[in-house]
């Protein structure tokens, strides 16, 4: 079963640094400009003032903002610096606040995902590998391509735009692939994410509900 959409693909960007000149943010902003040229609508979540996971109730305004943006999105881009051989705490904190499910709603399931990282030294893939694991755990369709920018401090102009290079070419490739995958998958998400185990659980719950309704009706008749 397919749906017909009358809006542009909706892409949410998350980045993993609070620095004034955050290269993970600059990379995300460059990627957003590129995918907008392909025809997408983009939004960013600003991780400043997002509390540490578990330190406040989920009703906190920044937590609600993040979750609403995730629900709005049809695809996401996660851009993290590599810190001590892995993603940053800022990046992980955002992902931790997005639940697998809120009632019957799943804020990430079925959405496409592109992963990117920046490094201060030589090229590495530790961060993007971790982001792929997290994306799979969040039941997202992580695209095959990815971006890893080495010595990121050399790759951006003073105005924050990315210099012309093979790294930027790869970012274009990644955004083109994300756009295509999002267009192909977004109207088939319900079909692709329909699982036997979940149908079985739902059917069992319905049996219980019917039994409880019948019991309640019999009780009323006997009163």
C-alpha cells in the first residue's frame, strides 16, 4: 500500500558539538544546503540547553521539541565529531532522548538516515560506525553511503561554507542518495515496517479486549 505526498521530503539534522565554530554543525549546514537544492525541506535541532538524559522529565520543552522534530521528519542526518574514538556525548544525548516508541507512535522507525563525522586528525570511521549501530537500533533505514571529513579545520571557509574538495563531493553524493532513498521509501514505510511479531502481539491484545468486553457484558446482565 502506497501513499501520495504533496510536500517535499522532510529532513531533520542533528549535530554533536556546542562549540561556536562547530565543524559537525558546519558540515550539517553544508549538507542541508545541498539537499535543499535536490528539493528537500530541512530543519535543525539546536542541542544547547537539552538536559542530560534522565535528569529531567520527558515533558521538558527541549525534549519535546526534539521528539516533535523527529516525528515531523521523513529522513534524518546525524553529524558528529569524533571524540576519543567515538561519537560525542552531545550527539549520544540527543539520540538517547528519542524513544523507540511513544504509545503506538514510533518517532524513528522507517525513516531514512545518513551519517557523517568530522575529525581533527587523519580520516577515521569510528563515529559513523557507531551512528550506524544506533540507527539500526532505532529501526531506521541507514543509507549505504557516508561522509567522514578529516582535518575538518582545513575544509571550511571563514563564512562556514565548505571548500571545493573530494570531501565535499562525497557530501553531495550522500545527500543525493539520502534524497533518493527518502523519496523511494517514504510512501512504503507502513508496508516495510509491518512485522509478524507485532501483528501477533496486537492480535493477542485484541483477543483479551474482546474477552474482557464479553465478561463485562455478562456481569451487567447478571446484575
